[in-house]
């Protein structure tokens, strides 16, 4: 929203703005813009973090209001400018506009995100305080301009919000809420859109001093075909970048899983190599033991195959005696 400073300068230049109610604060940088332009600012944020608390407390014109809109609006002083950039869905925006149009009819209302993706599709910050009857079927996937379906490669909230699964239809989207408010209660109100950065909508009642001059000053922006074409091109490029980022994360996740698988396989290979080395060492030990047993067996078997020397001599002498006897007694044959 800080990129819209020159538009807010036009609002302050043509309308008397002493008090601003800002719904949806984020970092507080935009809140400081209103303070720089001379207003007291009531910064409505249901869950401010410490950084936001410190930032707002350092500026005397900035007042943190912890609560949800539209319930908190009745507890604040009536403002000259309401900036609605909180929960981007039909139910909340419709009730915010109904309260403002009834209780602060002379105020200017600025609404962010009146074009794609929130213009015709509800977004629900989580956890959502809305009853089920005010919530369309929703998903954590997000829209893209490249097709009608939601996708994890689209405009996703990463847990911060969910989106309606379908776009269009009744009671769906910020722009639809504005149109219905004008149709029901908007006699004498005028609404124009600056087609830039998701859409900057300005709502004010004709007849209030400065309103005609304000819309005249905004006309170069609200009627700019160039701005509209550039916004369409920006969104096309932006959603393409979202798709590429998703694909890059997916490929990185795949690569990480593959690396983990390879690492696990390498660990298994090292384990098997260790087991193989231990088995080879065991085999070598058993072979050595077997060879020792063979050598021992050979040593024990050698004496049984060779006759003692004295036995051989006796056998030789016996042979000679038999031969001599045979020669002396030829009849014995």
C-alpha cells in the first residue's frame, strides 16, 4: 500500500482528513504515511507482533487498536478516511461498508485488492472468525491467471489464509461486496478503481465537499488504459514467477530426496563392504587353520607308510636265508 502514497496525497489534498481508521496494518509503514500527511491514525490489527508494537509506539499519531473489523469500528471515533485492507472476503467487507455508510456517511473509504485475485474470490485469514454460513468451500491452494482452477503453484497463503475454491458467483469477493453495498445502500455514493497493484478502490458520497474534486484528480489514474494493461501484464508475470518458484521448490525437494536416497544407499554399500571385509578375514583365518590341520595330519601319517630300518634289515636277511635253503634242497620245489 505504500506505493499508493501519491493517491493518498490526493485524498488529503481534496478532503479534510483529521482521523484515519486503518484496517489491516502489516508493518505500519503505510500508517506512517497518513500520519505524515497530518492525520491521527487508529491502526486496527487483531494480532500485532512486537515489531509492529514498537513501530507504532514510536509515533505519537499512530494508535494501535487490537481487535477485529467490523466489530471494533463502533468503539473508535468516527473517521474521515477508512482504509480497508484486512480480511479480503465478501462477508467482512460487506459488513464494514454497511457500518461506515450508516455511521460515517461523509467519510472517504479506500479499499485495497478490489481486482484480481480478491475481487471475485474470497480470501479467509486463518483462523477465520467467520461462521460456516459466510465461508465458501476453500483450499490452501491459490489462484493463477493462467487457468480457472486453484493450484499449489498459484497465489497461496502458506498457512496464513485459504481461498474460495471457485471465483465469481454470489457473495464472493471484495469487489462483489462493494457492488452489493452500492446496490443496497449506496444511493448518492460513487466508486472508482485505480487499476494498479491489485486494485485501489475509492468510495465516497457525492455532495460532500471535495468529493467531486477528488474524483476529478483521480480520473487520470482511474481511466488509464495504460495502467490497466500494465497491471494485467504485471499479474501475468507475477503469477508466472510464482509458478516457477513452486517448480523450483519441487525440483529442489526431488533433488533432496534423491540425495537422501543416494546417501542411504552409500551407507548401505559401506555397511556391506564392512561385512564383506569381515567375511574375507574370517575365511582367511579358517584357511590358515585348515592348512595347519593338513600339515599336522601329514606329519602324523608319514611314519605309518615307511618301515623302520631294523625291520627292513630283518626282512632282507630272511629272504636271503630262504633263497639259500632252496638252492640246497632242490626237491622241495
